[in-house]
């Protein structure tokens, strides 16, 4: 059994503003760095065989702080990235609903198949993120591992391993700096 410590990166200015980040490479803000430091302190007493991270700055910076007390290097895996939100990246929800009303409603009603213009659908995100998680579990079948990723990407993992339907996935998005522990 692998114990996964699933961690959402610390806050960014775009999180604070309510902008949809997706795969745009936005760095942590001051509060986000503090959240990452607090997460690192909380995990310092835990045994971690490895720390994996998305390749986006906000996740890597969070992961490096977590890895330091454990004397391990962060292993970067781009498959742990957030959903590619295409043309919606950088926009506020109100802007998306106003400018892309039809596409937004289609995505809301069928997230598995419908993607934002130029982005990924939930099925694509699930395939990529779960492939990364399965590889991590295969590499560390009896060890605890930290995985630093993003809100929707981690919701996909939780949905899959907890058997929660995709329609409820938005309920599973962790807060910035939140740690979810799953035994796989």
C-alpha cells in the first residue's frame, strides 16, 4: 500500500483574484509561500520516500519546501499539471460565462467530453493524471509519497480512488496548501 499525501500548491495572485489559471505558469504569492512553508512544517514529521510535483512554478516551489526536511529531490512530472483551460485561462468566471456562455454550459453539463475552447476535457485530464499516479504507486508500492499538484487534477485523483462520481468532482477540489491523505 502506498500512502499518498496529495497537496495542492500554495495560493497565487490569480487564485486570490478568482482567475482560472489552468496551465498558465503563475508563481506563488506571499500567502502561498507561507502556506507552502506551513505544509512543509506539518509534513516534516512524516516519512516521505519521494516528493513529486507538476512542472508549473506554483507546484514546484511548494514541493521544494516540502522536500527539504526529507533530504529528497523533487521529481517533476508534467502529467500532474492542472487542466489545460485553453482560451479561458486568465479569465474570471463572470467573464467566461459572459463570453463563452454556450461552451461553459456544455462543459458544465458534460465535463467528461466537453473541453474549454483550446483546452482539455475531464476524461483527458483523468487519463494523464491517473497515469502519473499509477506510475508513482508502482515505483513506491509500500512507501509514503508526497504529490504536489493542482485543484482539479487532485479532485480527479480523489474522485477515482474514493469512487465519487465525476458530477461531484468540484466538491473535491482542495484548498490551497491543503493535504489529502489516500492509501492506495
